[in-house]
């Protein structure tokens, strides 16, 4: 059952119009890397650009959450909204057999898109010398993608306005609030992901000075994933099926 749901969800996501939009979004870091490579006058170090601009601002801060929010809120939210998920929820199966493949599909596509964009853009700027950045930031992005996927799937279960709620979380909470109040950065996904990236990529401290340390970032992210999955499974057990319109 889980394999069938995963394959079906992957097929549904791949043929959505929003996926084409995300592909275009993923091309932006690559295009910016090309522009930098063609126009760099030597004032900015390529590694510094790869870390601060490509890794931090374009990939972790922008591409990762936007990709995750579109995939995460749609894998289950669309079916809850139109009522088609009734065919799964009325079957005598554990709710986690529905939840896990949905989360896995959102996580996998988000990770492939984000890490692919990162690898291509860093390769343009640093060539073979950027392997530590790709591996470190890529692994951090994969962990962060799972946390985002869990949170956004949960939002789709608890509210019919999951996409709006997800965008508020990304832009208002993680973008504005955590930028003003440093203490609440522990309650985000972005900053622990940046902490993991700094920890795993071994980049110079002046290129990326993450607020959340590596070990703490890992613990916080895993806590979000486990708690989010447990609560999502609980809510899915007692979800009210919306009638198809």
C-alpha cells in the first residue's frame, strides 16, 4: 500500500503546473552563478560567493522553503480538500501507511530539486573545488527538506488554507520575526538548517556564522520531524472528510 501511494503521489506531483514553476525557480541560482562567473572582477572570492549567495540566500533561505511549501501542502491537502482521500481513509489501514509515503514524496522531490540546483550552481563557480560545499549544504538541505515537508503536510491536515499558512510561516515567521528577534531562531527550520550546513561543510566562519550550532541544530530538526509526524498521524486518524465539490 505504501509503495502504491508513494508512486501515485510522485506521478501527481511531477505533472502539476506548479512543478514547472519550481523548475524555473531552481534555475535562478544557476543563472546567477553564470553571471558571476562571466562578470566577476576578482573583488569577491568565488568560495565566499558560493557560500553566502548561492548556499545561504538562494538555496537554503529561498529555494528550499518555497519548494517544500508547494510540494508539502499539496501531497495530502489537495485530496483532503476535494474529498478523494476518502478512498484511502475508509480502508482498514494504519494512518501512517498513508502519511509516510506522502511526506516521503514531498521530501524526495524537494531534495532533488534543491540539491540539484545547488550542485549545478556551485560547480559553475568553483568547479571541482566546491565538493565540500555541495556535500555539506546538500546534506543540510535534505534534513531541512524533511522537516519542512513534515510541517507543511501537518498544516494541510489541520487547515484548508495550508498554502497560505505555509507562506506566512516562511516569509513572516522565518523571514521577518526570526530576523528581528534572535532568540526565536531556535523555533524555526531555516536557522537549524544553516547551522547544519556550517557544521557539515566546514566553510570559513566569516562566510557563514550560523546562530544555531551544529549539534543543537540536528537535535532541534529531528525533534520537529518526530513530533510533526506523530501529531500528523494523530490528526489524520480523526480528520473529517470534506465532501467533494
